[in-house]
């Protein structure tokens, strides 16, 4: 059931992102009177799940149908030199029945069967459809190739623009309805941080209180690790045992942090306050109660939850004594620790230990904050791409595909989290699409900028070759990212 919830969230978010992106291209094309032959959610290679088109004044619907034949016939022949040639002859539409789909120039809307993309088939444009036959015909006024470069530029950039607008809209809605909540670093410093082996290697210790990263205080605790990675931090100032110390990170700190399977190498630490028990809890059977504080196991002091988690695993399948504080009394409870190494106790929520900071916004206040939050995340995503393309960081090893994207969705359906992740993925889609790679919007935009500046249009042959190269690069990236996912499953 958990997997199903994640899958549904993933495909719903993906559908929204694709639809909005392609809608941007579609509306811009229509605004400049460019004909759009197809508008599809998902790819329709071979056949479509659903197709709808206005034919002879009426809407026609088709389900699970093969793609419609193109409006020309293809004839192969050899010229006088014996070289193979191809001739494209338009079909005489007057010979077709009035209700034949090929008689209509209206847009065909549909849903394809391959649910990992979508597209507009814009007339007179070399794109991923690789419709070379249409390009052999004389240019028409309503084709993409007949429009001025500045109009073609707007049509190509409109998809990315719409993804940014979507993120801004979602953030405005979330901020106006829920506000913005975060865990202040000052609150975490009440108990200090908990560190894993990598953070210990860097010089951090349990109980350290983080004061600044590269000399700048970080108000949101969850931003600290992101700042360390994206800003290539070299120094972290902490307070330890009442004294300020500066930790100098090694040169390979970023690559080591990125290579970790568990992303959190530092976290907050809190007392182990019991809030509930799981079914079959050995702790509950031993007499532990809600409201108890766990402070030790087998004479090892564990004043914090993180300490207990680190120590308990060594006593799997053994009889143990757990020390708890109940009111003013300290009790020792005997129990047998199962092979799984857990006693079946739930930790109290963060609100029991920390005061979370919440910024409330009216609708009008949420608008500028929605814009700033979106552009801040765009900047962060660009910095992440910079790390990926820097071999020394080995960030490319952490690149994930569809499995990684699916995993970021929560196990249970929470609309606020769903929309927050959809906004983030919309930003990611916008940034990835603007990269100057042929077959992506950024590649087309790059060639259009070249044309606007030089007043020279790249040839159709050049665009065709560039499209093939771009498709190969995109396919290689998809294979690499999803290959990383598969490898991670077996680690």
C-alpha cells in the first residue's frame, strides 16, 4: 500500500508538470498563429490510450487506437546517377471521407501509453518527432519555421516559463494557507547535535552547537548541511563545552557528504521521551509507560535518543536492563531485546522539545515570498548541477532517476507535502529543460539566440543532426540516472 501511494503521487505530480510545461508551448504557438498538430500527455509511440479531435465540426473520440497516418505518401526511387531518393507527395484530402481524421487541421489532443513525458507536435519544426517529411514541403505561413526568430524564441521558452509560474503559484498557495515552518538552529543548540562517523571524521562531536557556516549564521537548522555542500564550506564554527572552536573541513568534504547513503550526517539530538508503543513492544511488556525518559541500557548512559539508538544494536537477542526516569524515580526494567534490535518505543514529537518557528502570511504577503522562494530554489538547483558536472565532487554518483524521484514522496497522502514536492520538481524540470542540450528546450533556445544575434538561421540538416545528438545525450542521461538507482538497490 505504501508503494502504491508513492506511485500515485509520483505520476500525478509528473502529469501536472508535463501538462503545464506543454501548455506553455501550446499557448505561445497559438498566440502567434502557429498550427499545433498534436498536444499529448505522455508518449503515443504506435498507439494512444485516448485521442480527441474536432473533425467536420464535431468532436471525435478514440480509445486505444493506432496513430493516424500522415497527410502524404512516401515514394522511394533512384535518380539518373543511381542514388536513392525519397519523394513526398501530399495526399489529396478531397478524396478522403469528410469524417476522416486527416481532413481536419485542428489540434489532436491525447493521452499516450508511455507515462514519462509529453509533447506538442508543432507544424514546421524539427523536434523529437523527427518529422522530416513535413520539412520537405514548402513552408506555410502557419508553420513554426515561417515565424520571426523572436516569436519562435518565445514559443520555445514558454514551457520553462510555465513551470516556474507553477512553482510560484504553488508556493503562494502553501504560504498563504500553511505559513512557513522551520526548526531554528538556536533551538537545536539547546541539546546540541548528534553526529555520525563521517561528521566525527570531520571533527564534529556529539553535543556541538553550530554557530556559523563560513562565518555566516544559518537560521534554519535543516539548511546547514545544504549550505555546507552548495556553498563549498571550508569552516564551521561550533561551541563545545562552553568554548568556541572552528572546524576546518577537508578538501574532499563535499564529495564525501554526497557519497553517503544516509544524507543526514549531522542531526539534532533530544531526550528519549516515550510517547507510544508499537504492537508487541517488549518495553511495554516490561512495564515501561508513556512519559518515561529512557536514560541508559546495561549501565551505559544514554541521556539522548540518538545515544540509545547507537548503543542498543550491540545487544541484539540478549537480555538487557533499560534505565528510565519516571517522575522523580529512576527505575531499571528487564527485558529481552529481539533480533531486530528495537524495544518497540516511539519517540515524542519534536514539538515536545523544540519551539518550531512559523511565519504566517496573508495572501498578499505570500505573493512576494512565493517569488523569492521559487528563485532561491532555482539558484540552489543550479548550484547542484554545478556539483554534478564537477568530477572532483563525484556528485554524478548520486544522480537518481525515477526510483529516486518516487522515493521523495511520503508514505501517506499529505496534500501540503505533495504540492511542496510538485513545486520543487517543477523547478527541477524548468532548470533541466533550459540546459543548452539539443532535443531539450534549451538547445532550441541556444540556436534561436544564435540566429537572432548573427541573423543566420542554422540549416535544417544541422538541426536534424543536432536533434539526434541531443536525443542520444538525453537517453544516455536517463539510462545513467536510472542505472544509479538500480545499483543503489543492491548496495
